């Protein structure tokens, strides 16, 4: 067995380098392209180790002292390493990424896809280049544009030949923290997710005979610029594996934070320390402080999210601070938002059936959600019609909302939850009024009267499905929306845009 394994590895190495040799011609035959999924590196082609520029995340939560020294998003540094080939010390450039306030733990980076500046730049170039689509009209940025909250602000996205998809384009912002990618969670990483659109006949692939990715790699390899970029970074020509890694590296840096809420939490801890108290939750006084600081700094983005004009509305600070503080209390209590939206990116990373898009108690075809993405042998009936809980940072630009884009505004979203979502046989347990359901069944059995909401939807076993209403007042709805807007965060770094 050991001999067979060694022979297989030698064969793989030999074939890989043979593939590299045929990967350089300007014109590639169709027979060649089926071999370009992955290649082993030829280190002779890669840039010298001293010229590699590694990228690392620096967060306030894990390294406050270093974080406070960094003046901007991307920061140049120097690092000392030992060249494993020579044993000599090397000093080389490095990039430190200052994570936004509120994101205290760096996103996971796969060991097989280390972050370097060149890999990030290649991924950024591919992200904005329509070369990956069959007709060169659609890029990743077509549906995930930085000036539209890294989405497209459409209910459902428009792909190749203006075809309409069935889902709202989820934002790339903070997607590096997602435990699952896509609304149904069918991808487990950014590297996996980045491969999906290229082969999708509604997004980037026109259905031409052949493998969508192989044809895309043909187009990329014909570019002398891409040839040099891939060889220097990966030690071989473009492959699907390398392209996915590069795009994921760029997407991993699309971070948003430093919201009014984040700053208020810091202010609350400082206040508690000064007062020698354990009252760590932000109150109106804390919001008033950070809003005042934002006005002094003329920080338009976060203030505009709250409907405030930096030049005119400083007199509203005290009133707005009280409303946000009340909205926060509602978020964690009566409105029950924190049942699913928790943690630093405000998601539980799981899936829930809210009844989005349900009509007359029935889900539309194609709305099976997580259940459809689960493999045979692992199907969970509780996941039927369930979709991923989205994160809540950067909400203003990433509208519309829900997986089908059916809710146009945050006010619409709050109204949706206030009525308990849409009843359907698979409505999530967190959305149901079990007390009313039990009371109905008891009354039905002839053991009492029932005065609650009359159910119109039942499970297959005949159990009533009654959504739990929040019963928020009009003012409470306004306050809750204002709190959600306080989660917006600072403007995305211009370095992530195509022209920078």
C-alpha cells in the first residue's frame, strides 16, 4: 500500500509539472483545459521569499496596544524572518490590517491559503474583472458592489444576459466570519463560495458546451498580465483552485465596524470603570458622548445613517441618544432580536424558517432553503424553508432585506417581525406562540374556551401554527429601527474599491 501511495504521488507530481509545461501556449485546446483545476507549485517561478508581503489582522480585542498604534486600515510594517533554504535572517515588508472597532477576533484564515499582498491584489483584480463570465459582462462586483453595500440593492440579482436569479445577493461585508456561505449554507468557506457563480447559468455561465470554470481559465491564461501574477504568487499558471483562493483573500478583508453602537459599548465600559460600577450596558449618556464626538469629527457616514446632518443637527444629540438607548433595550428584550442576531457580527450562524415569501400558508417552490442543501443521510426536516441568519452590520447600503429581497426598508423588516413572520407548516420555533397553540388544542378537545388568534395553518399532524406577535407600539418600532441604524459602521476603506 505504501509503495502504491508513493508511486501515485510521484505520478501526480510528474503530471502536474507536465501540465505546467503545456499551460503556457497562447491557444489551449479543449482537451487541455480539463486538466487545469489545480497544479502543484514550481518554486522557481515564485517571487523570492524576501519579496513576499504577508498580511495579518490586528484587533483591539487581542492586541489593544498594537491596534491603537495603527493609524489606518492598511499599515506597512517590517518583519524579520529566517529563510529556511539558507538559514539567513531576512527583513521584509508586511501589511497589518487594522480591524474595525467591534470586531475583536480576526476572521479565520485557512492554512492552505495564507494572506499575502500580491494574493490580495490578484483577488481584487479578479473580483472586479468580468473575464470570469462567459461573455465578459458580469463580474463578482456586478452583484456585490462596494458602493451598494457589497450587494446590488436589487430584490434578486441580474446575471448574464440579464437573467434574474431567485435570491437577494447577500453582502460580502464581514462574510469572512460566516460559518456558512450562501443563503442555504451550501458552501463552508469563502474559497468554496467564490467558485459558485462562475458555473451558475443564471449568474456568469452562458451554457456553452464545456466546463464553465475550464473555459474561464482559458480566458484568464490568455492574459500575459494574469500569467505573470499567477506564476509569481502560486508558482504555476491560473487554475480554478488558485483563482478561488485569491478572490477569497480579497473578500476576507471586506470588514465593517466602528459603529455608533460599538463606540457606545466602549464608552459604557469607561463610564463603569470611572463610576466603579458593574453597569456595562450602554445607556443614553454613553450614546450622547459618542454622538457628540462624531459631530466634532464631522463623521458624515455614521451620522447620516441615523438621519442626522453633520452641519445642522448637533442640537438633536440628546434626543437621538435616548431613542437609540431605548431601541437597544427593545432589541434585547421585547423585540427578541437577540434570539438570532448575536455576537460581534450579530448572527447565530444558523438557519430559520420565518415564512419569508409564504403565501396562504405555503412556501413557494424553490424555497426549501437549508433542507435542500443538506446531503442525503443528513436531511433535517426542521430545516425545511430555513435560511441563514444574516449579520446586521452595514444595513443601510445592503438593502433590500430577507433572502428574497422582499422587505425594502428596515421599517418593513420590523413590521414583518412584529406580526410574527408568515405562518407556514415549518415556521421556526422561535417565531411561534406556543401558549396560544396549546390553548387552541385544549379548547378544541373540549376542555375550555379559546380567545386567541384563530390559526389558518396546521402542521401535517394537525397542530396549529400561530406566529408570535411582538406587539410593538409605533414609537417602539421607530426606536428599534434607529438602533439598527446605529449598527451601520464607518465607511468601507477606499482601498477595497476597484479604482484604488
